[in-house]
C-alpha cells in the first residue's frame, strides 16, 4: 500500500487490550508531522494523526509499574477479581467488579478503609488513570570514614 510522496505503509495493527487500531508506516519525518497536523485519508476515511507516547512498563503478573512479567518476582494478582492467580486463569470473569485491583491492593496493604463506590477505584489497572503509589526508591549509601593516619588537607 503506497501513500503520498512514495512512503510505504507496512501494515495495520491493533493496540493490545484496546479498540484502537494504528497504521504502521515507514515514512520520512516531515510526512509524519504532516499526518499529525492534517490527518490521513485511507479508504475514504479521514484518520486523525496523533503522536504516540509509550506508557511505562507494566507487569501482567503482579500489575505493578516498572517491570515486565518475565522479570517479576512478586505473587500474581488477578486484574479481574484480585485473587492470587493470573488473569488468564480467572474463573470469576463474569462476576468481576469494575474496580482496579492494583489500587485496592495498595490501599489494603496500607490498611486504609476501602469503599468500592469511590471513583478512584473505577478504572482498569492497565488504564493511564491508574496512579497507585510507586514503590519507594532505595539507595544504599556507604559512609567512608578515613583512617586517623589519613592526611586531611
């Protein structure tokens, strides 16, 4: 499939866990800015151009942000029911609540009162609206004490 100015579209792909589709295009940077500004016509459809910003890494095992499932050392957390199993093996999918299990787990760990009608839980754990408290960043600092015979200038 050819587009204007000799650029070649390499395929159409669906974003994971989304209803959105995106067109993979191998193009010159100027053409990319033109598409972002004016859009693109494809099969008599006007498609809006948008700059793609990749979100943070998120683990599908424990739902935490900052690492991926292949490097995960935590227990599994189901995104549907909050159980200690992977979402793929969940049997309560039709009975699941629409609450974010990651935010609920953070509040349970902090022993905060949980009200499922609170709108702060009304999103998917894979949604950009999910902003649980990140894990604290810990650095190890070693304190160097110079020996008494060490000359200090």
